[in-house]
C-alpha cells in the first residue's frame, strides 16, 4: 500500500482533499473536463467538487455508492499526475472513459472499444516501469466493462489500443501543419492493424502501467469518433453524442456490477 494523504490535505493538482470523496474508491477518468458533469449525472445525482487545471471533479451517487468522475486532460503526463494524487486520496480503481480513432475496418463510428492492453507509444509510463513491462488492464474491471456493454446493448469490441503521445505524427495523420510524418511512423498504422491492434488514443498505456505499478486496478473504454480506415478526420458532433451515450451506459452498468448494486 502506498502513502495516503491526510484527509484534509488539498492535493496540489486535482485541487481537493480526500475527505471530499466520502470514501469513494472508484473513479471514472474522461480526458475532457467538459464531459465530466454529464458523465457524473448519467450515474445519478452528482455534486461538483473542484476544478483546477485539466482536473474537473464531480462526485456521483450511484445507487448509494460514491463514484468520482475526474477529467485528466490529454496525454500521459496529466494522466500520471492525476492518478498519483487520486491514489493518495484513496482511489483504487480507475476507468478511463475516452474517445478514440479505430484502425480496423469492422469497428465503426459510435461503437465502443474496451481496451485490455495498450501499446506504449508514449513516454510517461517509462518513468514508472521499463518498456519491457506490459501495459495491461485489470481483468475484473475489463470483464465488468464487457458485461456492462452487453447489458447496455451497445456495439463493443475488445482489443489493444495504441497509446500515442501525439495526435498527428504518432497516429500517422498527414492532415497536420506540415503534412509530414517522420519515417519511423510512416506505414505504422498498417503495421498496427496487421498486428491486430484496434484503436489509437493517448492515455490508456500510461494509466495501465502506472496503476499496475502502484498495485491498483485500471480499465479503459473508448467511444469511436474517428474511423481511420475511411478518413483522418474526427467525426461530427452527432457521432460524439452517440459514442458518449454508449460509453456512459456501459460504465454505469459496469459500476453497478462492480459495486454489487446491479438489480437494486
Ligand atoms: N483521440 C485520439 O487520440 N485519436 C483519435 O483519432 C480520436 C480521438
């Protein structure tokens, strides 16, 4: 067990003290601060806790169980900072709820992908464990997300994310300022596809490595907002809404199972 913060100590980046969590041990981690309130209210009555830098937090009441929803911003460094402080505040289970670009033909816009592993195409996790260390999700959380997707009736896929430090070159996007993708990434999407990877995003690998290195549990579910076999573009807002509804319903069902409130 790591070192917990004092109950009344306001943690520097997340901007609140552990006592505000009312004993919550589960956290949902969207990237976007703008999605926190909606996601929290999809679980049940929710109260605002704090907003500081990229970390906006609400505490939701899911059938009597407190669940924290806290944004992480984009990319590995801000995920690692958030997880460090949330772990010190008593969170033991982290579920990333994000958006993603699919790279397999069969994965469509608005579907969800449950990531049970991630390629460490980022740098932050190497500060916590050598590259030989795997970025894998917790099995119990992953199984609950699968059961949650089934209960919610959404179209889901399970697979390996490629967690990239960049949205453009690392995800082999050419519609950038220069249009140039360094040689190391040219052809990389086809290679990841051939290796069976499912999607690009920017946070799962860091979350999986940091949580496992801490002896804590992490899972990840992402809504598909770009279909890279068709286009580099991110889809219009109605697809965002469809993907958000799918992952919100999935995590709610998953959390009901995990906290043993299902059917109550
Ligand atoms: N997030 C990413 O990192 N990539 C995408 O294509 C979509 C969302």
